[in-house]
């Protein structure tokens, strides 16, 4: 890539948005409907990241856009078109959308109101209704394209993002106590990790929505939803652990023994987490699967070592116990994840 060149990445949602705009404008041109640009705007605003949200958006958009167009026509007839009436209708529609709990439709509803109320001339009712029809064409086209073209593969995308997020978290946890990484690099990776974790939380929310609303389908499986929730939970526990390390752990040459204890346990847990991700993907040979006795032995050893922290002063004890508690929580949720993986694979 040449210096200064900007990479362009076309994701499924970008392509679907472009396709929806193109089709909706063509439909308007075929039926000789003017103001087809409103159809393009409607198509852009109507594309949603999930199938469930697409269906919900369709119903909500029809309700709020019809309501917005009706109120706009009412004000045109009785009060005419002027800045005060337009501003009042805009404020009224925002309030109604919030009252109906359809906040996501506010942008397109306001576009509809402005499109209808900007119609001028003796035939303003005809032009207002035509503009409403154009917006409806854009909305419906976008929703149909969203459902039929590149339907989302939640499982594949979620697992890919889980592995990517884990790799960043692994680096942070492995170097959090030893302080081996440069400060700038550590914070850059930390910011990327937190951004990826938020994206995962949003992905799971969409996955969970569709599972709840649509039930068991070819795309969704109840046991997978529970497993995916735990895959996300262990990453959230890792995030909490990192926050506690940053907040409470102090590098001190006099605490070399504590450094080794934490470093060793964190290394073991990261290996365990990595092992579970490989086990879920079916990459672990049966003869190399970890035994419960090995995990229990390692965990009990850490518990015994934590008790030795009582030789520290009061403040050091408390800070180290907070970190130890986070490590134990992380370990607990990893064990729970393994049980869910075993249940799912059986």
C-alpha cells in the first residue's frame, strides 16, 4: 500500500446499504416518482445489524412514519407551512416516538415530516403523499435487502471476535504484574481490548434478542446462547481483573515473591482460557484434555499461597486480596465455561 493511501473495507452492512439505496431509487424512477433522494435517505436509515431488529424496525417505521405524515398533513391544512408549525410538529413527533418507545425511528420519522411539510403549491397534498410513499419504498426496500442479502452469521462472527479479544486480553494479563510491556503499548492494547469487548457485548445482545423472539431456528440454538454468554462473561471477568491490577498493584522489589505467585497463577489461567477456546472449536486431542484433579491441585496451591500475604502491612494485604479475589472469580467462571462446553459438545 502506498504511503497516504486509505484502505477501503466493504463489510456486509455497507454493501447492503448501497444496494438498498440503488434499488429504492430505481423503483422510484420506474414509477416516475419525484424526490427519489428521500427514498435513498430512508434506505440508509432503515438498514439494521440484525434480522430481529429489521422486522421490528419495519413495524415501528410504518407506525411512526404514518403518524408523522398524518400529523404533518393535518398541520398543513389548518395552519399552513411555516417555521413555527414545522418546529412544533418536529417536537411533537420526537415526544410521541419516545412515548411509544420507538426512539430508533426518530431520524426517519423527522425526515418524513420535513419531506411532507416542505411540499409547496396548490397540489401540496399530492406532493406530500408522494414523498411519504417514496420514503416508504426506501424503508421497505432496505428491510427486504437486509433480510435476504448476506444474512448475519452470528456464531462465526462472535467466535472470531471472542478469539481476537482474548488475544489482546492475554497479552495484558501476562504482562500486568511483571510490567514487561512499554506503557504506551500496554495502554494501546488495553484500549483496543475494551473496544472489542463492548462490540462483543452488543453482538451478544443481538444474538440473545433473536433467540428470545424467534425461538429455536437454524441460526439460533438455546444452548449456544448460554455458552456464548459465558464466553463473554470470562472476558468481562478478565477485564475486571485487569482493572484491579492497575488500580491496586504496586511494583515493589520487596514483593518479588508475591509477583511470582500472581504471575504463575495468571499464566496458568490464561493457558486454561486458551485451552477452553481450542476445546470448544474441537482442536484438542482427547488424550491431552485437562483433568479436574490437575485444575483443583493448581487452584488449592494458589489459595495456600494467598494466605501468606498476611505478613504484609494492612494496606498491602487489602490490595493483594482484591486482586486475589478477582483471580478466583476469573478461575470460577473458566471452570463454569468448561462444564458448559462439555454439556454442549455432548
